[in-house]
């Protein structure tokens, strides 16, 4: 258990299989723990402080970095401090890639893999709005190539790796367990070697 959780009590807990998401109402001062129970999973997070939505572009600008590190804050669209990363056993997360809608079947591709966007939008039914286009993707490893292209790499996250965030204001938070991606924003069915694991989310008071 992360040191920041000692003395805290669990108020909410949810296991998220791949392709699912859930909404959590989190009060200021409460902690959100996200655990990769299998390794190599990706947990996408969107959040609102009131009606102000978490903004990854503002977060990148405010932290002057595309790499989240312990002590960094996640900011809303008006630069309100929403969440702070207080524990991190991985050190590599993605602030660059968003979600895309599920593509329509074509004459050559009839079986379409559902987008990560669908579960996030379904969970947003009770959120201030359903815009889930710019999540923070915890445990996702995205690199920038020499000419600016993005590339998805294998996650550094191993079994039971975790991040913990503290809410800096009352927040509505949605967390989803992403489908695997072959390239940024494009989902694909997993291979036999990939883990169909669970992401565990706990909220501590």
C-alpha cells in the first residue's frame, strides 16, 4: 500500500475490466488510487471541478512538461487546480493522445473494435457534460519520433503498479480501462500475448 494511504479508509471501490469505465464523485482532500492489476493496462481519466473540465493542454502548459511526475497538478480549462499526483510507481503516462469514435464498418472490415471513447461517454451520463475527448492516460507509453510522429510503446506498468491522486477541489472523475492500441487513437483486438486485465479504482477519505 502506498504510504499516502496509511490511516485512510476506502469509501468507493470498483474493478474495471478492459473496455469499461465508471464515474466517481470525489470530495476535496480525498484520494483516488488507480491500480494496474495485470500489468500493461491503460487507465484513462477525465474529470470536472464543478462544470470546469480537466484540460490536458492546460496541464501540459502549466507544468511545462508532457511528462507527469509526482507533485504535478492536473488543471481545468480555466487553470483551476483539480487533482495532484501524490504517488506514482510507473513514472510514464500520456497527456498527448485523445479518444476517437468507433469507426463505421466498411465493405472490407465488418467487425469493428469499439473505441475507448464509448465506455467513457457512457459513464459520463451523470457528469456535467459528455465531452471525454482529452483524457489523461495513466500507464500509457507514447513517444515522439524525430519528425513529430507519435508512437505507442509497451507500457512500463507492471502488475499492481499504482498511481494516487488527491482531489484539490470537489470533482467528478471518470476512469476507464482502455482497449489496447496499435497506434495512438486507434484500437485493435488484443493478441494472444496481451493481458486482458483489470484496473482497480479506490477512493479514500
